[in-house]
């Protein structure tokens, strides 16, 4: 080894020792007769001291070191006269006796410090430099620790880690596939897996009753902060189980991660029906760090000649505690917020519960104080509170008020990243209607089992069929989802029929799975956690990009290696592909 120790290990216990350190120059300070260099590696920073009186040549060599030079420094551990309590090595420094430059460096394009002057685009272009920064490096270490904790927990429950193929068959459900041309099979393509779904079900048929994999998945979809074209799942499946077994096993995983990684004893995770989540929060992934639940007011507010309410399918409201002091400007900001194209609301009604107990609304022309008192009672408002109401069609207005609720949570400081609230959401609809294609699509995927008591509704009221499906939500983010699977050929064929597949298409796309079901498929189910999302929540970050070593930007590009890129004509010819771009 070129070094005897790392830059984060030395303390006063090492005084008098001869050591060799290797690392990067973090910064240098020339004080005339003495020069100080901070040397950095992934373990920490140590101060090196060069004294002109002791060795003029070494001191002059130190003055020529630039930021990010890679050096090897030998010397004696001595006690610092001006200790730095903010550094683990702040009580000592190294009195240098030998110095070697292992590699010189250009001036980096941004400061490699905790608080850098580099913007996102610049740091993405030079990601290998960004990864030297302590906060980014700590994110990678956190990810590593979480992966190891997952493996320990699942191994302790007899799960077997099995790798599944990366080059698979393209299927029509879900997001767009990334496709890979086959040189040896002209005109045919592999797809990169959106998940190992069918393979893990085949593993259950194979008798591997407990499987997991920390696996790369690929989806060609529009990107945002919590999406990447390639992402990582904790993928799991179990045989001979019921839904309760899945919930208990993987609630245990999440609670173990919180305990081992964050030192937090996460309480027992409550459960909520999908229908209740939509009714109370307007979202299938509600942020339950704060209350502010929806209250339905249609019966109270209709019949007062106010067209906005009278013509609405649903009128709902929330109580923003302590916000009656909001100014006209602040109310206009909230109205502008919900009118943004992403939300699409047309307006906002409010009622102040003033400090003196009086009630004042933006629709006093239609509602007297006696009527407003009924609003107050329904929403349990107190003096100082602000009631916010929205009206419209049921699905739209719930989603719109959900966005407003989250905005109020942000404004009131109720969405603290250091507070964690987990929730199971259960019994999702099996199918959802798509207006564009004019047919039902699987809300989760085509292999999700319907509730046994709802199977008869598939032929008469398919939209009312509930799925044996469940999601885990933490702080308003879906971190995992799964279901009990279909394991019988006839039921799987019926599901494909209701999803618009012909018998021929179903056999062509998924015949291998339905055939396998005829060879003794056990009852089985599973779940997949978004590992990147989970890591970002544990790290207190808004974007999953910051917990991925080499992420893509919002256009799906890796600007560091300039990918995707064109390929030359020779390769295209070998693949028998022509480009029309």
C-alpha cells in the first residue's frame, strides 16, 4: 500500500507515529515561514505542515501544489496548537518529512467543497469531480449501507438473491420499452426490463419460494426529479402466502432500515383503503405527516344560488390552522398556484375564522354567518383558522385540493424531512379506464389478482373490481408497491381478455407464463421498492439523481459521456437498421 493510514483516522492516540498519507489537495495556506496543506480522501481531511526552517525545499515544493493535486506525504503526527473541533482529525497535524506528487491536476471547474459554486449542469458534466464532494460521497455511502442492510434482513428470512435477464421480450403493457437490436436475429429486438415481473413469477413456479434482487430496471418515459430512465428496485416475491404475510414481512424490512440507518424506531405502519385515501387526501400516496384532511361540504353549500357550488359534482374543503391572518396578496398567490396548468383549477373559495370568533368569506353575498358557522363546524375550525374550499368534478377537484393541501403543508412547515410517516394503502382498483385508447388498463400490471369476491364483477362492472394490491407510502412518496399475483391460467386469460388482448395476442406475448401456470404454479405475491426513492428519502433529498453515482439529466442524457449518441454506418449495416433522422 502507498499509505499507512487514511486522512480521517488520526487522533492524539497517534502522536509521534511516522505515517504516510495519500490523497487530494483540498486547500493550501502560505503563511511565509510555514505552509499548511489540507489533504483529503474519502475518509476525511488531515492538515499537513511544512516549516521553512526545518526543510526549505519541502516548503517550496508545497507552495507549488494546486487544488486537487494527488500527493503522497510522509511525516510525524504532532499535536496542533490551534485545534479544529469541527474536524475528527482537528487535534493533530502531520509534520512533513517527504512529499511526492503522484499526479498534477488542472484547476477544477467548480469548488470541490460541501458548498460548491458549481451548478447542476456543470456538476453533471464533471460528475467524477462532484463525487469527491463530501455530501455526494455520503449519499453513495448511505446507499451502500442500505443495500447491505436489505440483504442481511432478507437473507435472515431465507430469501435467495437470483439474477434475472437484462435482454428480454418487449411487452405492450406499462411504459415504453428501451429496445436493443439483435445482430444475430435480423429485424428482431430485445427489450430492457421495466421490472423482472414475469421472471420472478416463474421463479415461484420453479419452487424458489422466497426470492429477492436489487435490480436495474428501465423505462422510456418522461423524466422528473423522482424518475430516471434506469433505476433500481428491491424486487421480492414469496410463495404460499396471503396479503397479510407480505405486509408483515416488508413492513419489517422498512422498520429495520429506519432503525439501522437512521436510528429511528418507526411505529407500526397504519393501513388505509385506497377509497379512503382518495376521499380524505385526494391522493393514493397521501403525506400523513400532517392532518388537514378533506371534508365534503356539498350538502351544506348547495341551494344558495351560488353557481360554482350548485353545479359542482363535489365541494370539498380543508382547514389551514392558524392562517386566518393571510393577506389578500397571499390569497391571490394560493389562487394563482391552483390555476397553474399543472393543476388546472378555476378558482378558490375561502372563509376566515377571525380571532374574535366572527366568520368572513369570499362569498358573503351568498352565505350569511349562520351558514358559515355550519362550514366551521364541519371543518372544526377555531378562531385564527382559514377554511379553503374547491368545487368541481369528483376526480379532478380531489387532485386539485390535494396539491393545495401539500402547498399549505410546505408553507406551514409541516413537511419536515426529518420527520417520517409511513402508510400502507390497500385495495386499489384492479382496472382504470383510459379515454385515449377507450379501454381498461391494469392499474398495477396484468398479473395482479382481483379480490376473489370481486371476480364476478369483471364481466358486469369491471371498474368496480378491487385488486389484491398494496402500496407503501412514506412522507407522501410511494416507495413500494405489489400485489398477490394470478397463478391460474384461466383467470390470467380472463384478465388479458378484459385488458383488450385477443387470445392470440395474449399467447404471443405471455404464452410462456400461462403455459408455466399449467405445471403447478403455487399461490404467490410480492412487492418492489424503489431503492433510489428510498435512499433519497433517507438522505433528505428531493431528487433521486443525488443518490445515483452517474445519473442522467431531465432529457435522459448522460452529459459526462455524451450519451445517447449516434453509431456509425458500419454498425447500422451489421444490425440491418436504417436511420431516418
